[in-house]
């Protein structure tokens, strides 16, 4: 087992007592010296900025050493460290005021000049029950721990009272900057020295900075409230619009349901009428056929007989067409007639019937027979319908009705 060259205490190391930080390209290591001294150090190829505190690593080492509930000594070798991230500063300050009493003493050494002020700032806010020392080397750090174990924690010595006052003011100044910058304590009182002290302007500057930051935070809070109120009003307006739209949709649905019910009722009535008309047409056709047969058997003038038979045949053909038309009607045709009537309310019942028969592809002769007019008369009616529907002279009624049916 290795031993510490300065104290001859045994040194305990474990391969897993480390944490890699690939982004920063450094590794945090911990080793134990003697029974209760822990050394944290960093292996790196260049100067580094510490991003994370390895609390879980330190906790694991304490557990494996059986010292979870014991006070220990902590050495921090800061070789290669030139800065720490702001997030790390925040984590450190939060940890300082909630950690259990882990340490009898914390000692930093090998401190880079660029990092010295940050370490001094950290030391300035550590609670009084945890002594913090800044020394030059590993040898000095081990000696400080041995002195502490012997009951002699080294105290800073000053050449005169002025140096002591300066050191105390410096610590107060650094503590104020840490509380403001790291902990966002913008309402803390700052102990301003007398105005004849040469450090007075520095404390007034930090007090002014604290006041400015506090005002910025107040303005940000007001802006946040204003933004929240605007957002709440916008949400409220949207809810009102949504509720209005829902109410309109409900009314439209109710209206649609009424129209649907009325349409079903009309269809049912038309179905009954269709059944009645089909029965009547069938009975009329049968009667005409019977009459034509009787006329054929009459012993009368041949020319008169043929005229009477021809008349009966035409009437039978008309009734057959009427029956076929009534049989071909569907629900879709009823909906088409309703749509056509809404769009062109000036069309009469005969016009509507002619439009339906045109849509169903009946020819001119069949349509004329169905409404008991001549084909020439039907052409006149179609001409007037063309104008009623507002179609140009180049528009086809049939094409227009076909497109309307599928619209």
C-alpha cells in the first residue's frame, strides 16, 4: 500500500473512485489518506473549467470507507483549474447551507492566480463552523490537517491592525458579491465602511449594483405580470369565441335536425303518394287495355274503330310512362327537387317535374306525354325555364341540372 510522503499515513485508492468529464476532457479523482483525510484532484492535459460538483462520487467514497456519518478532512488540489461554471457556483452555494457537518477542515492548494479570487469568494461564505484554509502546496495542506488534528487550526496573522481590517473588509466584500451574484440575495444588508476608509467606494459600488439588480428584478416581475395578464385576457377572449362558436354550432345542428326531420316526413308522404299514384296508374292502364279489347271486338265502322283503338293505345302508353317515372323516383331525386326549388323558387311544379325528368334522361317525347302536351309545347316551356334559371343561351339545362345534382 502506498503511503503519504509528508505524514507516512497509508493512502487508499480505488479504480472506481473517479468520474470522467469527456466534454471538458478531465477526470475527477478521490483518494483517502489515513482514516479520515480525503484528497480530491483533477487529471487533465490543459487548464479546465469545472462544470459539475461530484457529490455522488464523494458520497460513494464516504460510504465505502464507513464514514458516512463522520466528520472528515478534505483537501482540494486545484492544479489545472482556472474557473468554475456559473451553474457550479449556484450548486456550491446551495450545498453550503444545507450540507450536514461533513468537514472538520477544508484545505485548497495549488491555486492558479486566475482562480484565487473565486476560491477566496467561496471561503468567505462558508459557515463559521467549517474552517477553510488556502495554502501553497500539498505539503502545506497535510501539515495544516496534522495541526488541526493536534488541536491547532492555523489562524491568519497580520503585520498590523490596518492589514487585519483590510482582510476583514475584503472577506465581507467577496461575501457580498457571492450572495448577490451566486445566490441572488438582492435584499441583504451590506456593511458599508466609514466614508473615510479607502475601501468605501468599492462597497458603495457593490451596494449600487445590488440596487440596480433589484430594480431590474422588479421590472422583470412587473413585465411578467403584464405578460401573464395579456395572456389570460387572450385566453379568455378565445374561450368566449369558442363558446360562441359552440353555441352557433348547436343552433345550426338543431336547425339541421329539424330540416332533416321535415325532409324525412316529406319523403314518407311522397312515398305514400307514389304508392297511391302507381296503383291508380296500374288500374287505369288495365281499364284502358280492357276498353281497347272491347272496342276491337265491336262491329262498327272500321275507320272509327281504328281511331278509337289508336286513342286508347296512346292513353295506355302515357300511363305506362307515368308509372315508369313514378317507379324510378328515389330519395336522392326528392333531395334534388328540394335543392332545385331552394335555388330557383320561381319554378312552378310543372317546371320542377320537367327538370327531374331531364335529369333522369327521359327524352322529349316521353316528357311531353307525361305532362300531356305536344313536343313543340315542351320546347316553349324549356325556353322559358332557361330564362327563369338565369342560364346563358350557350348553357345546357341538362348539364346544369346534372352538376346541381352532385354539388
